[in-house]
């Protein structure tokens, strides 16, 4: 492992450029933003006319004066201008500011890459980089061999989901990628002519954006979601994940780096609340994934053939390579002395045949006809290894680095399946199928009426029997047939694409042990539970390829999680089944629903507690049987859904809960912000690895455990926060009506941004609303309530004391405040929580939020509820300042503070116009020709606000 002494020397006396002021550092960013803004303005003037441009410019100037100069008169004029806009004018203004938000994001992303390159050139290591992590490991006397050994048993997997907060079309995403690439090129341009050519191309792409429809007119299908996700593999994952591995290899010279970093995917397998996901959908998802992987390999093999023009007259080859070349169907005399090219042409033909066999599609080019398909990725990998070994043995190892080694790693990681698809369904849907099977087979007429003990006894008995439950020839309900078809298709797909194609079966709303047993029974019925006697539970050798993964979502579910898992493993045959199936147990923890259920602080605290208790429960199983517990974090994009910086989030996990094992969801708009740009994508992947290494190898043992006083204080804060949150959201008369009126939830439900509905049931109950549109709606109106609500009241109550300590005086309050300040400084969990809270409060804006109150028809109700929301926000803001000692938000994150300062004047008009158009739309009359344009304007404004707020929108 590299010595940290050299690295420290490089950073101890940074060059003068590292001390330049913020204005100088951000000069390239501001130049990019001005350039893109100027080009956008020129395009608008050209496309919409001078009058439209002048209107947009006037709105911009008034908004800047209102926001940055606090000019009240400018605010009044702005309000008057916006209210007098026609529907067409409003849409034009909204489009302009929405596209500016998108272009500003591109400029900021480019600047992040630029600053990172500057830091690297100066030898300054950034938090979350592998280089800094390895320096810390070295300083802690963690050897390279220890890191390599840990990685052999590690499993890190970001999992892409299709949860509907991504409001951009793929056409827009593709155009923005082109803009980002052009902006990135500008730093390398040297002549004026080059810069003019670049600007002309930028103008073309911005024109394309302006003339491309931003919204979908038809509802997004699962197939659309699959294609959107696959575009990130093509742009980022297939090339950048091998680069992450390469950096690890450089850090661990002489030690093999195991394949621990893999991609996961929900799209095509997540049926929870989405009737559009079926067996054909699953088959299509895996086929398209395989096609993307194989076409990538075909391209790389073709390019390798162009590069490896080595002549046998000038360099020897190994016998294995000669045999591979001689076995190729290529008989072109021009390549007779080029064994590598002949070998690669044969491999291309085999890959082309594999593509056709697995996906039914054809390769784009053929030197020889497709033939002799690879049966497994291992066979293809062996051929690549043969080429690698031959080059290395004949002084051509340099030729392996640019393309061959990354391709070998890609095959190891992505196989022929690309990503592991998770299957997911709600526990009540499984129960319906089991009940129908049992009633039809006359085993039990009303399974659902049984209590938990009776269900367990019945299910265990059935799992111990070899006979199937299904009655041949009977026509089951459409739901039962569809669910059983998923399991049967999973068996078929595993046979076709390999063990890694499907690994996890996630049970939403897990509330009991029987929820787990029901899925095992359905696996047995469909041939997934296998063994010497038709998969009988309890018999040696019985196994399943799918890990049964409970998802604990609500506060109550999280509290029951350790008990449910302990009781599950206490059942006869379960431990043996898990051991025979690979010894892995994933447990998924829900952030979004627990937040909606209990509020920001309580959700995080209950997750923390559940993780500790689950690890304690699994430790004996790990020691006795080698069973690995892997926690799967269902994190959303926004802080209210468990979002926030991944590095800090992983380091804030309770000691001993990571242990080299982590899966976490990447949802909605966050996928684009993290992975659309290849270099930023690699940085985010690297951060996941760095944080997992540190959490596993540096933050273990008793010394990392939080003191008892910290834990007791957090528990008290959680209780008070839960009470305050529930009191406001669920027990305040009229709060539901306020939410449905003062946020764009109704308009969001109309957006074609996902293939599943916004609510689980056709009601207005908050309990039935999905957590994602719940949080998305609060972000749009700039309240961001799920990211802070309840904390202020909880801290106020904690500082006041409950009287049990006789500490109601000033001294007692001061002591408790000092404890909170100590928790903030010393406890990663608490510090990360407050850092995320700081960001959410900085991005919320109650002055803007108050405009949405105008949409509440009952004016007294609107004022009353908003007053309660505002009071809690102010309590939270004050509490945060007391604990951190920072009166201003984002004092510790000046880069984000500057971003907000520059961005929000351009975001505010979108909110003002959103309110105005929502008012018009909700008061619309049937047949009004403006209705469609007004609705379109609202939906574009939702897109623009989400882009401007990024991980809070």
C-alpha cells in the first residue's frame, strides 16, 4: 500500500493556487453559466422573438432584485407581471427558467470535475476518494493484504429503481449529456477557432433542447423505464466500474481484487403496487440487459481486433493462443500471420451467436457468420485470459492495459446478465395467492383468517411435503396466475442468464414470519426450491437461488424486525436452507415510508436501532454457521427519503453493521445527477467503496460505539419528535386538505413520470399515499417538510427537561445543550443527521411556500396550518443553530451555499408561476382552450423546480 508520508508531504504545503479565494475558484463555473445562459437567451430570441426574450429577461431581473437585494417593490412588480401573463407567455417563461436550471446543473457538474482535477494535481486528497481512504488505512496500520481479504467477502451494490421522481424524458437526458460533453471540452481548447466551433455545437444542442418536448404525453411504460436505466450502463457503468477496480488494483499492488462491486436493478422485477410488471416484463428486462452487455463486449472485441495487429513474424504467442487462433473460422489470407486478430474474430463470432441465443437479436457486423455460442461468461473470460497471458509472455503486456484488462473486469462484473434484477411484491399479494392455492387444494378454506401461529404451523407442514399444491387443469384467478408466472419465469431466467441474474426476492410490508414462509412456499410450488426430494424443507441439500429478503418499512415494522428474523431462524430447517443456499441473508430497511410514518429524526433513529439489534441477532449465526447479514438501505433521493451524501451516510451507520456488505437504492432524479456524467459517476461509485472500506476496517469495535448518554438522549429526542410530527401531520384537523391544496400533489399525480400510480389506494388518506410523491410534493412548494418536521419541537422539549432529573433550571438546560453539542462533534450518526437537516433548511423557503397557501380554498384553514408549519420550521432552525453554533445555514458547506445563492433567483419565478397556473387550472372550466397549455406549464414547472433543487426537489 502506498505510504501516506509522501501524500502528506504533497499536501502539507499546498501551492498558492490552493489558497485562491472563492471568486477565483468559481470563475470558470460562472463563465460556463454565463455562456450557457447567453446561448439559451440567443436561442429564445431566435425561436420565440425579441418580445418573448425581453419578457423573460424582465422576470429574471425582478426575481434577482427580489431575492438578492430583498427589494419588496420588485417582488410586487414581479407578482403583477406573472399574474398578467397569458397561458402561452407563462409556458414560454417557465420553459426558459426550467432549461436554465438544467444548464446550470451541467455547469456545476463540470465544475465539480474541474475542481477535483485541480485538487488531484496539487496532491490534495478529497473526502470520499480512494486515495484518501487508503492513506487513512495505512495510518491505522491496516495492511494491503487485510483490505484484499476483506474485499473477497465484500458485496457492494447500488440498485437502480424506477421510483417516479425522475421527470425528464430520455431525449432530454441524451441532449444534456451532449451539452455536458461539449462544456467539458472547453477547458482543453486552445485557439479561438476551436472555441467558436465548440460554441456553435453548443448552440445546436441548446436549440435541440428548446425544440424537444420536455414532457411525455403518454404514461411512461415499464419498457421506457428499462431503457432509461440502461442508458446509464452505456454511458457510465460499463466503462467506469472497471476503472474503479483499476484504481483499487493500483492501491493494492500485488494483491488480487475480488469482484465485490456489482450493479442491481428493480426495473422489470418490482411489482409492488405496479400491475404493469409481469412475467413478460421480467423476461424483457433481462433480455435487454443481456443485449446491452453483449453488444458492449462485441464492440470492445472488435476494437481489440483493430489494436492487436501483432504479427507472428515479429512476436511469438503461447500454444493456447495459437490453438485459439487456429480454431477460429477466419480464413482470410491477409490475417494469416495475425493470430490475435484471428482469435478475436472467432470470439466475435461466438459472442454474436450468444447474442442471438440469449436475446434473439443480431450483431451489427460479421467478418464470419455467428457460430458456437458461449454457454457461460466464464468461457468468454477464459478466451480473454488466453489473450492476456500470451501478450504478457511475449513482452506486450502494455497492450493489455487500454482495453483488454477493462474488458476482462467488465465480463467478471457484468457477465451476460449486466445487473442483478430484484423481484419485489407486497406481502398481502403473496397471502392472496397462498390462500387461493390452499382453498383450491382443499387444504384450508380460509387461510387468511388464521392467526400467525396457525399460519406458521400450516406453512411449515406444507414446506416439509414433496407434493405440490396446484391442481392440474384448474383455472386460477388472474392475480394468482400472474404471480406464479413470475416465479416460473425467474427459474427460466436463472437457467438462461446465470446465478447472478436474480438473487433477491424482496417482500414489502413484512410484518410477520409467515410473510417469509409464504414466499418460500411459492418458490417450492414453482420449482425454485430444489433438493433431493423436490425441495422439502429440512432435508439436506434443499436450497433456493433466491434470497428471501424482508422489507421493514414503517416505524412499527422496524421495531419488530429483529424479533421477526430471530423467530424465522428459530424455525426448523431455515438455518440449514440458508446455509445450503449460500449463507447470505439480506434485510431491507425502508427510509421513505418510515419517514412518512414517524418523521425525519424518528425514522433515522429507529433504523439505527434496528440495524444494531439485527447485527446482534445475526452474530451467533455468523460465528456458528458463517451466515452473512447484508443490510439493504432503501434510500431515496431527498433527505426526507433517506437521501443525502452517501459517504457520510455509510460512515454514520452503527458500528459493525456494514462489515463489507451494503446494498442501497438509487432512486428517481438522483440516478441522473449521480451517474449521467461518466466522471461524476465514477466518483460516486468510488465514494461508495471508500466509505464501505472505512466503515468496515476503521470504524469497528467498542471504541466506535456511541456513549450511553448519546443513545439515551437520541431515544428521548426521537420520542418527542415522533409525537410532534404525528400531532401535526396525522392529528391536526384539516392537515390532509391543506396538503392536497397547498402542494402540487394533484398535478404530480397527472405527470407521466412513472409506470405506477402515486397512491396505493384511491383515497386522499396520507397513510395510503406513496412516500415518494409525498416528499416530492413538499419539495416542490419549498417546504421540504419530511426533511425536518418534528426535530425543533423535540429539541425544545429535550432542553426544557421532563422534570425527572430535577433539571428544569438554567444549569440543567445548559448541560443538556452541551451534551447535544458534544453529540454533534463526536457522533457520526448525529452529525450526519444535522448536516442533512442543514441542507434541507437552506433549500426550503417559507416565503415562497406561503404563496402556495393562497391555493387553499378555506383561507382560515390555510393560515392556521401554515402557521403551525412555520412555527415548527423556526423551532427546527433555531435548534440547529444552538447545537452547531452556526447562525447561518450551510456555513460548513460554502460551495453549496454559493450554488443556492446563484441558483434560487432563477428558481423562484418557476414557483411563482406554478402557483399562478395551479390557481387557474383548479378554477378551470371545461372547454377552455387554455386548459391544456396551463396544465403543460404546471408540469414543466415541476420539472424545472426538481432540476433546480436537485436532491431536495
